[in-house]
C-alpha cells in the first residue's frame, strides 16, 4: 500500500520501520522541524527523520499542515493511506479526507481514556495497572475518532514511563501492521468512542516535579515513575535540588513526612504512615546514580527532612 507516514519522536520509529518491513511503499515522511539542542544550539533532526533518511525516504518538515502548499504536496504524493504516530501537529479536514483510506493514528492508551499528548505518563501518575495502544480513524477532534484495534498490557509495579514507552512503541508497530492487514482484507471494524469514559492527558510541565511528602507513598511512587525521564520528580536536600529517578514502596513506618528513616536502604517517611525507598537519584549538578553510589560521597543522616 502507498503510505505517507507522519511522526516525530522515538516512539514513532518502530512503526515506520514495521511499515517498511511489511513491504509497504512509504512515499514520504512528515516530521517536525529540526530543533536546536545543547549549549551549542546545534540543530538535531527528529528520530523519525533520521530513520527515514537512513532508508532513503523523502522527508518533509512543514511548519504548518494547514497551508495550501502542504496540501498540494500531499496531493502530489497521492497516498492511499496516512499513518500518524506522535506527529505533534493538528491535521486539517482537507488532509484527513485526502487519502482513499483516510488517516489512521497509533495512540499509546486504551481509548477513550487518556486522549492527548502524554498518555503513557499520566496512566502511571494516576495509578493505572493496565494500559495499551489503540489504532483509530482520525477526525478533526483530539484523539476522538472511531477506534479500530486495541492491545492491552499490564503496567509493572515499578515500571517507569521511560520503560513503558519502549514497550508500547513496539506494541504500536505490531498493532498498526495488523490494522493495515485487516484494512486490505476489508475486515476492519470501526467502533465509536464513549466520550463519557474519556479523560485527558495534557503535556507535562516542570510544575509537576516537586514531591509532596505528605501524600501516601504509592502516590509519590507513581509520580516518580510517571515523570521519568522528564521532567522528573524532585525534592530538596541540604538546600539543593535532588531528582528522584527510581523508587519502590517500603514497609509502613511512622515518621514526619519527608524524614529520612534509614540511610541504606534510603527510606523516606510519607503521608498516612507509609514509606518510600529511593533507589536512583541525581543531586543538583551531579550525575544520575544508584543511591549506594551517591552515599559514598554524601551523608544522608537519619532524621534529616527532605523537601
């Protein structure tokens, strides 16, 4: 099938590669413009662009999908289908209606739950134990189109958004492949989303980072997992920022919220008589490291209050 692929981050790359593996003609890739990174502000291509260039696929990086120029470009490419995975741009009705088979999106949640930009992170932050991926027919709304296929997976007790992201990206590639196969066979069934069961997963911000130690350990653990790797959960230690990259629930222990109950393992008192063990941290100006390594150069005495 002749396909235009639209995507930007690492999450989208496995689906692009699976389209090629399945023998489809990917006639063009649309991705976000290159962005400046690092202190030198060197322009870096999005992961999808790098993958497309490696496989000799034409790459297009329009600032907007709503211009006549972009529409005419797509008309020249004449795709039978457009596949969209975490592209990051809104497609106008004129683009959605252009391909014979429309536009199909691979979304990293079990729709209608967690529509929006950060479904992986919010599913963990909110304490979900099951998530998955959904393929859907795109319409003018944000992740509101008819659903096609779903695949579920449990969320590990200590699994971070970073780890879940990698698993779901592979699941999304497989589900997209299955969706296109059924489309070609004329067996694809659409089902409407129930808006009453929907919730929104907005973009993450640094305002989500500070840890409130008066909350139960489970909520803080979910915050740590959901915000890894960015923007990260953080607290204060000795007047400096301490980012928490990994944690696990500890046995309930009484203490003031934020109080260090033991140094190794590093256990901190939380709300409602619960406790959390910090296993991987990063001190302001330092590197991400295991707590055991951090403690070789820093003392975190019992009774010290974090936050």
